[in-house]
């Protein structure tokens, strides 16, 4: 077993009251191609998943019982988490509760994490093409404004590893749903830049450019480091990005 490699956010590391980490493939006990797979929904041995989760969360100093999980369904459903729990169907969660760590599963879709350092609120968003089209990130920020009176200019955001445009081919019926500045066409194929779309949503919502960090890692290209459903199909594992207040 290799050493666990955790991706961090340089912006979030400026705030000692935040714990954040994004897992990779490295350091797990599951056989290839699962490796450090953290999902129980991909056909991996549940006992291996249990060990993998313990390894990853221990590196962050977190117990699994303090994590809020969500069964992600490519929706624009958003839930407030009052305590560590499991939501059966949503793609964004937020909380103002300490020691309640929010998990976002990833294997190509775009993970976005938010922190309001003034009002001490965090959020974790899973934004695939459907969630991006439905503006789940924008809607999450609107909920924070409505529920906590968040000022978007205070928000800090990290857009994590996800599939890059050159490897995210979609059909015309999907491609045409998006603005021209986040898509290009090659023959009959369309390619989407979901990171750019979500970045534009953040700016439009009122975040300051300097408060947004974007990972340049592409899940599809980083075969030795990251899981990718587009690359590995049903044998792909899942990574977790986890954020929490302490």
C-alpha cells in the first residue's frame, strides 16, 4: 500500500478553523482499479471501503461518525445538515454546525466547496452537467444568503479536481444547453468546460476572483492519481472531498 496523497486548498489552509482534504487513488487497500475507493456503490468490497475511509479520514483527524454523506443523484437538490447524517438524494449540503464534516463524492463531476469566514458556514456541492445546467452552485449560494444573510463577497471557494474540457465529450442535445464560451464543437461532438461554467457562476453570484481557487487537475488525465468514470467505466472508484468546521 502506497502513502495516502491528499489534495489541499491553499485558500482554505489560511483558516485554521477549517479542515479540508480531497482524496486521491493512492494509499488504499482495494485492488486495482479501486485503490483508495471511498464509495460503497461501485462494487468494491465493503470491508475494503471501510478501511479506506478510515485511512483517509484519519489523515484529516476526522471520525466517520462526524461526516455528513449524500447519495448524489445529479440533481439541483440542496440540504441543510443540522448534524452528521446521510441524505438519500441530493447534490449540495451546507451547515453552520461545528464537527459536522461534509463529503462530496467525485469521479469526474465538478466538486465545489464554499466557506463563509464571517458567518462560519460551509458547503459542499457536486456539479455534473445536469447540476451545472440547473445552476446548483448558484442556488446554494442563494440559500446561504437567504438563511444566513451571507455576503457573497466574503465567500471563499475551491473548485476541486474534475474532468477537463478536452476529455468531456457530450452529444449535441447536451452541448447546446450551454453557453458558447464553455463549449466547443469538433465535427458532431461537443466538449464542455464545467469548471469554467461553475467559476463563472461564482463570479456572477458576487465572489471575488481572488477568493476562488481552481484545481488544474483533470480526473481523466491523471490515471495514476485520480479516479475517472469516463476513463474506467463501472470499475471506477470514487474520491471524497471533505470540509468541516472545528
